[in-house]
C-alpha cells in the first residue's frame, strides 16, 4: 500500500470510530442519579429478600404442621393399638386358657 492509501484507511477508521462514539453517546451520570440507582437496587434486593423470607417461613410452617400432624396421628394410632390390645388381649387369653383346659380334660 502506498502512503496515500494508508492515510485514507486511517481517516476511514477514525471516522468509523467517531461514529461508534456518537452512537454510544456520552453517559455521564450525576452523583444524584447514581445514588438513585443504588437506592432502587437496594429496594429491589430488600423486597426480594422479604419475599424469599416469607416463602421460607411459609414452607417451614407447612412442613412443621405436617410433622406435628403425623406425630399426633401416630400417637393416636399408638393409643388405639394399646386400647385394642387391652381389650382383645384378655379375651384371647381367656380363649387360650379354655382351649388348654379342654385339652387337659381329654
């Protein structure tokens, strides 16, 4: 390439570079605008935190209530089994004694 062609390429590149800078625009934010964006971001994070905390507490209460319900039903079932054993046990024992007595008489 000749010197003239090199200068044309450099001028074209500079022009393109300036066009890119113009498209991007100058984004100088003021201190106040930055503070507003930070506050907005903090508010969003705080809101998201409380939302997640609420979901966590709701799920924890749900799991705890299921656990307590299961335990209480388990205690009721154990109570019914003991009650049934207390009623049926002596009846079965009575029939077994009777059967043994019949075998002894034969």
